[in-house]
């Protein structure tokens, strides 16, 4: 029996129209053998959470360049908890000041990747995070 592929939703919340980074990481995850659901531009947190639940996603990757990272991370993480889907890993990337990363991690983000992060680093982190999540589910 083969293990299910990692399923990741790559999302662009809000009005930010710059999606090159999201497309690059979506392609890198796909090329690494993951199933990728790219939501496209200008998604609401509700749409992102609903997509992740409907697609049985392991993770949501949020790409943010607008400066609204704290709002979107908090809203998406809170909505996942409200929907009893807090097992979906939330991580992100984009232009996020380094000094603001600790607060995102404290609110429940699994990781935050800044500009120039090699895609291999994000891929390896996601594989390990999903592996740990699945191991925890088996123990429950």
C-alpha cells in the first residue's frame, strides 16, 4: 500500500496581485511529487479554508506580499480551528519582516519562508511536517 501524496493548497489571500512566488512554489511542490491545488489570486480566508477542507489538504501555503500577513495567518488559523480542521498545517512566504516571523509562529504558523529561500528548503520542511502530522494521527 503506497502512502498518499502530500496535498497542499497554495493560496494568495487579499488584493495582492503578485503571484509569481506562489506559482514558483506551487510548481516546485508539484515537481517534488506533491498534489498542488493553486487557488489563484484574490482569495478570501473563507475560500482558502473551504478549499483546503474540500480537497482534504495536508497543508495550506500562503503567499503574501501585501503586508497583511498577520491578519491573514490569524484569520485562516482561527477558521481552521472553528471548523475542527486545525490538523491542516499552515505555512507561508513572501515579503514578511524577519522580526514579525516569531509572532506568526506563535499564533500557529508552521514556518515562514522569506524571499530567496531555496524551494528545496520549503519542500523538505513540508515533507517533514506532514510526516510528523501523519505519525501523530496514527498514534491517536
